[in-house]
């Protein structure tokens, strides 16, 4: 069984629906410059509440000054699109400020 098959088997219907919508959205050309590792890390954070490093933590806490300071070159170039992807396609309780981010971690994401 592949990792993808394992993920789909373990997902609740709501989490599976979000994951499919997110993957469809993140494949759009408007998000093509976002590194795949960044898209995967966002997906893992939303589904499982797994932290993704200081850069994405700053993005999800809406601390864009800190995000710019921490971003590698690829993510720095894609920051506007990363913010759009999170804003338009991630559940609002998982991002926006430190409190929401910490609560999402503690909850364990959609599957917590």
C-alpha cells in the first residue's frame, strides 16, 4: 500500500474532502511557483497538526515580516502565492494568529 493509499484510508470524510480540494487547488497554475515541499508541509499541518518549521509557522501566524526574514529564496519568491493558498484553501481556524496556530497544533489538525 502506498503512502497516499494509507493517508486516504485513515482520513475522515471531511478531511478527505478537504485534502482532495486542496490538492486540486494547489495544482492550479496560479500556485505553480510554490515549492512542492511547502505545499506538502501545509497539507500535513492542516490534516495532522504537524508543525512545518519557522517559516511556515510565521506565515500561519500571519507574521509576514518574520516569514520574509526566514524564507529561503524559493519561498520568498512564492510568499504572496503561499499566503493566497492558505487564505483561500485552508480552514480558517488553523491560521491567522499565534493562538489559532497553537490550538491547531494541540488539536492535531483535522484528524485530531
